[in-house]
């Protein structure tokens, strides 16, 4: 399926997975992302201060190396630029990056937007991570090593790389949450399962970016999961899962019955695609 036709719930994950690929180095297939070439370490949605506005912002990705720091805003907005908002990031304070395990800086950050398809972001450098990496407006960057790395990485085929197995990101919405934890919910019905808390579901969904994600974002995701699980266990799988002392636990031994397992899977699939928001809507 062409990526431009993917629903937003899938496009967001493709956008994040492909952007994060640019921080990786692989041996098979041989690949090194431009941000890895620059030795950038990154953090997801850290809170940084804009001293001119006395306001805190949390950009999607903030990265730093010994010589510069970088802000990447990932956007699925397909009808307008976010440049006016993003340029405010130029005034964010970089001297406190060490709070997040990043190299602090007194200089202004490099600013990029990352998209699945091209929308003119005006005065912002852009990377397009649909399948093959595209880079636009490199002249808006100052850090020569980053410019060189992005230049040599143009055309890299991101679709050929092993997918990063994250199923949620901090900004995931209702249906994205449901789809992102569907396989995790099925784990509750495995033999010997002791159940899972919403926080454990968060950790499993974030996978390798968990350590890059802040505590507030994880708590917010856990709350979103709890809202969607309330609907699942109260409407779609009533009598099959219970919430006991903060853990979601299977109330039935489904693995011995293929028919029952198929029923549970079908109900989870229905829940994951339903527009119903809560129990009161039914």
C-alpha cells in the first residue's frame, strides 16, 4: 500500500519509526543514519524553557553531540506548515540538556521537521522519511557535519530496514492506543500470564525508546491505556479480563480452545477499530 493512503494511525508510527532509523547503525543491511554519523544522542519530548516567552515546550525529539544540538518536530499535518510554531524552538534553553543525559549547549539548536510527504515548512529544513530519505533546504542548517551527513544519506531506502518495533509514541491517540496494545492484550491469555499493569503495557509498547521517554509522558500514556482498557473489559471483552489491584488479568483459560481464542481476537480487533469512546456511548 502506498504510504500516502495509510490512515493517520499507521502514518504516525511510520513517521516515528523511520525518523528514529536515522539515529541507528546496522550491519545487515549495511546502514548508518545521518544522526548516528554525527554521534547525536537523543531524548523524546523533554521539557525545555523558552526564556523570551517564559514558557516550556516539549519538542518531539531533542538530540545533542559535543558540537551542536538538534530539534526535530515530527508532523502528520498535511495541509499547512508548522514553521511559525517550530521557529520558537530557536529560543529554547540548551544549557540544561544535561538533565536529560544530553550534552548541554549555549548555542541555538538546529531545527528540522520530519514528514511522510512534502509540505513547504518555509524557513525550516525538512526530512521526508516516506521510503527513501529526502532532504530539503539544507542551506538553513549551520552545522557542517550535519549538512554533510544528511547530504550523503539522501536516497537511503528506509523501507528496506528492519522495523523498529515500537507500537506507541507519547502523542498516540485513541485508536492508535488500541491498535498499539492489541497484541499486548493477547499476552494476558497466554499460559502462566500473571497479568499486566498499564505501566507495563507502556514499557512494552515503547520498547527501545522507553529509556528515551520521560516519566510524565509514560504516565500520560498509561492513563490513555486505562481509558481504552476500561471500554475493552466493560463492553467488548466483558467477563474475559478483569482489573485486579492495578493489573489486567485474564479470567478465562482461552488457550485450550481455538474457537474461544479466535473469538477474543475478533473482539479485540473490533475494539481496535471502533469509534466508540467510552461505555456511556453504547
